[in-house]
């Protein structure tokens, strides 16, 4: 492969990564539409968006220290704008307690965390050493972010249900990881390539689990069925015992007045028994952290 072809291929993967990452950044829009309709963020958290903003800022700082990383700067600059919009939108509609907690998280991650990384690397390191240190920080943080889907995988295996697995988002994140992996590989930048290997692995696992469990009956539904069966089985002996007692009572009454001709008739419809049905409505909680490297 010639040098020009190699450069064109690298550019192609970078541009594709920018497009897919932009789509991933827009994926929370339905969530914020729900927030707008409800006029409240109750049930949602700001953590994914603060983490997304921190990640985008970290990659921009890394790209500024490196050469030939303009595509990282462009997409993560867009990511910073979008994540900032999400956070401001969240803070506007959040209850007071959630707003305070979100502001504390922003101060901790963005002001203190990112601020310390910039200050310490600027004054305690220089040249290639600084690039290497920031690259390792980006790598470790990206690995931690990509480990987040383990919670989703555990929930799917435990419940045998993919109801709350966003398969389209999982597919988009997998494609995003693939494009950035090849972009990092072609640039020989393993700080970009290595974390996306983990992203590809977890993305493929999510899609495999989706196709394995998509037609499975959830465990919660089976528990409901078992409870209903037990309820019916418990009720049946009581009904049977009650009818037997009715027959015994009638027989005793017949014996007491045996001198008088009596015709005994048991009406089964006079003692209807209502069955109480137990209905359990299962509840399964979802956090995605959408991150574009």
C-alpha cells in the first residue's frame, strides 16, 4: 500500500468515526424529549452526560498534544457542545436535590479532575512524556467507560430478557468502536486502538445475548405464573374442604329428622368462591453511557 492510499484509508476511517460518533451523541434526544414533556428529570440521571463531557474534553486535550489528530478534535468539540447542552437542559428541569448532586459531580470531574490533569501534566511533564501520560489517562478512562455495559449484560443474563437492551444503540456503539479501532491502528496510536478492542468485544457480546434471549420468556413472567398456579392450588383444597363440610352438615341434619321424609338437595351454586389473583408487575432499571472515543 502506497503512502497516499494509507493516508486516504486513515482519513476514511476517521470521517466514518466522526459520522457514527455524531449519531451516538444524538441518541439521548428521545430521553430529553420525555424530560421536556414531563417537565421533570425524575427517574433520569446526569452522570452519563457529565462523563461524556469529561471524556470529550480529555480526548481534545490529548489530540492537541499530538500531531495529525484533527479528526479527534472535530468530533469531540461537537461532543462537548452537545453534552453541555444536555447537562444544561437536565439542570433546568431537575429537582433541587438532583440539581445540587449534578453540580457537585460537575465540579468534581470537570473542574477538579480535568483541571488537575491539565495543570499537573503541563508543569510536571513535557514533550513526549506529557503526551504519553495523557494518552495513558485517556486509555484507562476509556477502558473504565467500556466496562460499563457489563451491568447490562448481567441484567440480561439474570432476567433472560432483552426488553431494556437498546440493540440499535449497542450496534451503533459497536460500529463506532470498530471505526475508531482501525483509525487508531492505522495511526499506530494504541491509546485510541486498545480501548476500542474492549468496546468491540462488549458490543458483540450484547448483540449475541440479544439474539439468544430475544424470544425467551422473562424470568419475572415465569415467577408470576408460578405464583398464580400456587394461588389456585391453595384455593382448590379450601373449596373442596368446604363442599365436603356442607355434605356432612346436611347428613347430620337428615339424621336428626330421620322420622320425617326429607329430600336433600345440595346446590353447588349457592357457595361461589371468588379467587384472588396475584399480579406482580416487574420493574428493571437502564444507564448507558454513550461515549465516542
